[in-house]
């Protein structure tokens, strides 16, 4: 970033999984490592932005020069992102937010019940990026779409349904996407798209931030 395209801008990035507690010792989580989001946060910092990183439970060091807020559940991430994004220019939702949570969290460890099935009712979590998109002065919104099939169709549908400005789609499963160092992305925005071929997540994040800066700045007319 020779000329630091995001100098003076505020960027909020969410990263990692969320954990939805079932009881004091069990939870529902997912395989997001947080690496892509952490790399995006570092790349946005290098592009000159003031960066806040909202991190789910991950074991990654905080990139220097970044404000980090740790959360656990989707609802905690929702609250932290909404607070941080209020005056932000750009929000990048790289977190793999749990879609559902147990409707009640047991106060004590659940016990086996003589072979009877255990039923846990799951209720929907709020959609963080879709909530942000309804705000009157909303940041430029970038979502991620991790799909195991029909990448383009689901990604473009997500872009429209969530009313966001860009979606970064990647294939997951079988050594792709989660828990690996390399990734490839296909970017979609309302009137265009771009392919970022497979490369290390750190480099991919820099290319992604360059594309975000370009779309964001063309939207603000600067
Ligand atoms: O619908 P899906 O979860 O696949 O969409 C992924 C995108 O939506 C990601 O950017 C993710 O961070 C965001 N998301 C969210 N709140 C949720 C679920 C997903 O912000 N509850």
C-alpha cells in the first residue's frame, strides 16, 4: 500500500468462530480459525486505517497496532460489532457467526438419561451484518460466504438478501477455507466481480483490502 488508501478511515473487522454454550462445559462452535479475519485486520492497518478487531474464541496473537475486543457468543459479537461499527467507514464480517444457539443454557452440566435421546432446541441468532445494513448511516459492508457448493449463486444471493456492498466468497471443505494457510476468493459487488486466486491468506487479505478500498472510495466519490 504505497499511498495508504484507507488513511484516516475507520475499519471494523470480525473474525473467528462463535461458541454457543449448551451447559457450563459444552458448546456449539465451528472450525473457523480466525486467520482470514486477522489477516484482513492487519492489511487494513497497513492500508492506513484505524482498525478494531472483534474476535471470537481463537488462539491467535493480536496484530500490532490494532484494537482487539474478545467475545464468545454470537450475541456478544453482535453487541460488540454494533458498538464499534457505529462510526466506522467499513465493516468486514469475516467471522463465522453461529446461526443458532440453544434456547436455554443449562446452569449445570447435563447428565445422561438412561439411553433416552437428548433434545436441545436451537433458536436463531441475530444476523449481524444484515442488522448493520438497516442502519441509516451504515458503513461500507463486506461479508464473507463460505460455501461447499454453488459458490456464485449463494454468494450473489447473500449480497442481495443482506443488502451489503461486497461479498467475498470461498469454497470450504476438503482442505479448503478453514484451518488452512492458503485460500482463494471470488468477490462480488452489485455491478461487478473479481477473482483472487489461491495464495497465502496474508497476501489474499492485502488484495482484498485493496479491492475494498477501491470500491469504497469510488462510492464516496473520492
Ligand atoms: O449467511 P451466512 O452466515 O453464510 O453469511 C455469512 C456472512 O454473514 C459473513 O460475513 C458473516 O460474518 C455474516 N453473518 C453475520 N451474522 C450472522 C451470520 C452471518 O453477520 N448471524
